[in-house]
């Protein structure tokens, strides 16, 4: 697994929480096609990253799902990984 892209300064940092709304423990969260976090039996993952545009994704078995997201400074985001292959922002 890899670390999320780091924030270069406190002013450009963004907090993101990923919530797994999918049954099962074989879900892997990705950013720009890099494996970041394997959920196992947990349902939430939180990290800090740099502002910008990213391709968030998840893999469950053979299913791969993606969504392009743009993160702005000073905002905390929550994204739900949904069973219908969507990544939904709360």
C-alpha cells in the first residue's frame, strides 16, 4: 500500500474521510490507481492530502470503480464508497 499524496503546507491541506458502505472486507481504496488502503473489517479511513484533482477509486473482487474529485483547501470531505460502483460525496 502507498501513502496518499502529502500536503505541501497547512494552507493547502485537505482532510478526507472515506466511508465504506459496502459489505465485505475485501475493498481497497485507490488514488490515481495507486493502492492506498485495504479496509478489512473497518469501515472508515481518514487522511490529509494536498488540494487538487484526483481519481478516487475502489476495488472489490474484480469490480473497479472510479470517480474524479476536486479537493479545495480548508474543507473537510466525506466520501461514501457505494455498492452500485459510485463514490458519493456527503
